[in-house]
């Protein structure tokens, strides 16, 4: 599955703007804080750090937020515009190790 999350105007939260697969449509409008705390998950950390992040097995990753129970691997990549992070593209797989850099 895949989702596109965009930062709000204040740059404090990501908002799920588009998504497909694994029943993620129910997450449209869902908000995730940007930062390094436990509530930020992988995508919030990626927006905060500006670095892509690959979790080959989310069950072993402290950053993962269990929003889609079937997810086993996750890749999140920051979206940049004019040098600043404006959002994150998030891809998830049901197979451990199902994604690679």
C-alpha cells in the first residue's frame, strides 16, 4: 500500500492526503505529529529528520505505529520543495523484507 502525507501550515503535523491499498482509505484525514517522539511513528520522524527510513520488519522497529495491522515492512521518503520537507511518501508491504532502498 502507499500513502502521501503532507505537512500542515504550521509544520507540526502530517495529514494523510492520499492513500491506496490495505484498507488505508479509512486513514484519509488522519494526523500524525512531526518529531522524534513515540506518537510520531516512522513518517513523523522522516518529516522531522528529512531522511528516508526503511523498516524491513516493523514488528522489530520502535518507531512503527501499528495503524495497519497487516504491515510487515515500511519505507518512508521525505517530499521536498525548495529545500524544505513538505510531506512524506509512505509505502508498506505485508511481507517482512518486502521493500528495499
